[in-house]
C-alpha cells in the first residue's frame, strides 16, 4: 500500500479530487465506487465545484455505493442513498450516467444482494474505489470478525459503527439500524485502484494497523496491504501512529 501524508484534511481532499478527475479524464466511462461518512464530504464538495466549473464530467460515469442500512427506504433522510443525494448527486449539473445502490428496504434481501453482485459483474467491476476507514478497521460495512465475506452480504453493525452514524439520525444512536447490506471484500480487492482516505487523530490507531499491522479479519482494512494498487491519503493526525 502506497502512503501519502498531507498536512490537513483539506489537502487530503485536494489530492483526492485530482485523483478522481484524472481517472475520469483517462476513462470517461469510469466505474467509480463511492463511500459515505464524514471523511469524503470535503472531497464531494470539491467534486461538485469541479463539475460545475467544467473541470470534470460525470456524464458517462457509472457509480456503485458500498453499502446501505437495512429497513430504510431510499427517501429516508438517514439512508445512505439520501446522504449521497444531499452531498453529491443532487448537487451536480449532470448526474452520473448510472447510479447503483443496494436497496436495504427490498422485500427479498438475499435476491437484492445477488442482483447487486450481478450488476457489478456486468459493469466489469470497479475501476476506482474510494474508501473511508472505520475506527474499528472496517471498510464498507465489512466489520471485524472471525471471517470476512467475499460477496455482497448482510451484516450486523458493531456498536462503534452505529455510534459513528448517529449524526444521520439527529444524534440518536438508538435510531441507527442494527443491520446493513454491504459489498464484500472481493469487490474492494478486485477494484483496479483503491483510494483510502483517513483524517483526524481518532483514525490513527486504525491507520497504523491497516498499513503496518498483520493481515487479520479482525481489522478488515488490513487486507488492502495485498491490493495491487492501493493508495492511502492521510492527514498528519491520522498518520500519527505510522513508523
């Protein structure tokens, strides 16, 4: 895993927007994997600004989001689909050509997971996967555990993960769904390029374990050490534990 340490969260976002724009210029029909959470918000602000200024176009881009809560319709303000509409898709002059999302409110969740994996396969997999890092080392909603799932699956969220998402539910962690759907580690590991963003001192232990620790299912992000082209963009606070 290649590592770039930058002075601030803003510089991380600046570096990330240049990476995304360069990838789209090289391949206007890029298949782009997207995360949610606080970390990518600065990046999404910059992507909107660049798109409005004509510096990048999503007109032929296909997107796949990593995960979604179970039991929430797409229009629920707490859903990840609504999050993406607020922070990226709904702010663009021209939306991506195709937007793909897991449906956490589907009547048959097993069928929905299979549908999503088929859609990923038909798209040829992910060209550029953007990632955030959970404080417990999760990536997507692939939580620490005895094993990891390779394909899209249903997951019970750890309490720490639910607490990190409480802002989407007016700060009330009890309203955060206990389960979610997420792509599997195979989708992430098979992406042509993976770009991990991490900012803030709270992420420092997970960053150090991801980059320098052993490969372990107890810290799913550690498997990015095996990725063929993974880059970590960290601010100095998040990188504080690196040797």
